[in-house]
C-alpha cells in the first residue's frame, strides 16, 4: 500500500468517525430537547392539576352550601304545609 492510499484511508476513516460523532451529537441534542419539552409539559400538567383541584374544592363548597340551603327550604316548606293544614282543619 502506498502512502497516498494510507493517507486516503485514514482521511476516510476520520471522515466516517466525524460523521458518526456529528450524528450522535444531533441525537443527544434532540433527546435533550425532548426531555426539556417533557419537563415543561409535566410542569403545565402539575399547574393544571393544582388549578383544577382548587376549582373542585370551590365547587364542592358551593354544593355543600346548596345542599344545606335545600334542607332549610325543605324544612320551611314542611312547617308551612303543617301550618296550612292546621288552619284548614279548624
């Protein structure tokens, strides 16, 4: 093998290695970008969960107040009906 062929083979091997390195760097950058995007999405989901939990607590409080008001109205209606029956029975 002549020295020109040896240099050419070495340059080809170096070029192949540099291409592989470049491809690996690109893959690592994409993987890192994907991880960053996944972390951002996770943070958005955590924020959404906290907001939804707070809204649910508010809705539950309102439902409890409405249920209590409904019981009070029902109690008053029963009292009113009993009063009307008593008046009609006289």
